[in-house]
C-alpha cells in the first residue's frame, strides 16, 4: 500500500460516503439506515469475538473513522444533496479532462451498457460488491474503490454528455471543453457552480418522486430548468412527474422538448411511443421554381411539409 492503513493520507483516499457504506447513490434514507445498521453490526466487537486479531483491529478503526462519518453525511437530505453535487462536479471535471476511464470490469461494463439497462446493472453491481466489502482490510480497499468508481460512472451515464453553461454564450460542447484553455477561468467556474445547483434540484426531484411527493419534485425541476433549460434529462423527468399527476398534456410538452434536445434519450423515446407523440410539423416553405424536370418536392410530403422527426425515429427504432 502507498500509505499505512488509517494514516491521514490513507483516509483521504476514501471520500465517497456512498461507497464507504456500500450503498447506491439513489438510496433513500431508509435504505441508507438499513445498510449502516448491517455494517455496524458486522463490525461490532460482540460479533468479532472469535476472529483473528488483525480483523478486530481493522473493525475497531474503520467503524469510527470511516463508516460512522459516512452515515452522518448521508442520513439527512441536505447532506445527501451536497454529496451528490460534489460527485457530479467531479464527474464533469474528469469527463472534461478525459480522465473518467473505469479500471474495474463492472465500471467498464456500466459505461457501455444500453441506457435502458443502466439502473438494473448498477444496483446489482453495488449489491455484489458490498456483500464482501467488510470481510477484511484488503477487501475494503478493493471493493470500496470499485464502488466509488461505479458511482462516478453511473452519474456520468445519468447526466449525459458533460456541458458547462457559459455566461451569455449558452452551452459549450464537450469537445470544445476538452480543448478550451479558459476552462478554469472565473466565468467557467461560475457556470460550473450554477450547474451544480441545477443538479442539486434535479437530485432532490428524483428523491421526491421516489417518495411519491410529486408536487415537490415538480417545483425542484422548475428550479433546475430555470438554470439549465436545455437539459434533456430535466425535461424528461418533468414529463414523468406530470404523468404521475395525471396531466398528460403537460407531460407531452416536456417529453417533446427532451427529444428535441436529445433525440436519443431512451427514456423520453419510450414515453413518446406510449403517448403517440409527434413533433408539430414545420410550416410549408414557399415552393421553389421547378428546374431540370424536378417536381419541387425536395423530400417533402404531398402538402409540402416536412416529415415528422418522431415518425422517422420510430420507424427506425431508438438509436443505440
């Protein structure tokens, strides 16, 4: 090991409380408490009476120095939102610098799996790793690092392509950010901070929807969209929230916008099919004078309007 176990340098390697507890970043308060109790019971001296001294020493230090502080940070909504905002910011920075390259097999698989399978694969991978996490010091180091990596990859998949909103100039593409010498300028820092706040609203909205508090989720998403109105994921979740409120008209508006911003948004495509959505047709263009025997259709249908974008998407199936 580069540093001795439980030295200050060693402890600084473990900053993700979700990974320390071995719990999904989507976990609510009840799941976090249940997992904490399981770990605390496993590491309690009464449960370690007949195990080797080395394991008892490990348990005696890891519980107060890492497990308990991790639970304290995650047991309330405010702490969870702050942790998620920090993790999302880290994901953006690593993605911008092209450094988010998973090492573990599970992390690489999660980065490549189809969008519709992300949730299931991630939850299963977390469960498998946390089962062995606290068997020994070596297990703790290996599996906690893998859990931390999985969390970053999962958030990367849920956030979509990393973008930073610049003041007055709109969105900057991921390719531009990678080569932008002003990426760490004050303007970019302000924009990144604004995006962190937007993601906090989005994260709270997800938690509210899991708790069936739809109205609170909608309000959080409205606040997120005020900061970043061009985020396909925000619009998609807003559409789902309005469906839960039995407001299909409002839901359609946001699903349409989600697909305008990202035609490959698999979740929005799924709901678009269910709701039989089509984009409004564009107004007919003035007919151009025919030339060289052309009928002037120029790819339009019989009345001169363009084909529906959604019609084209659905005929080919969702892009992968």
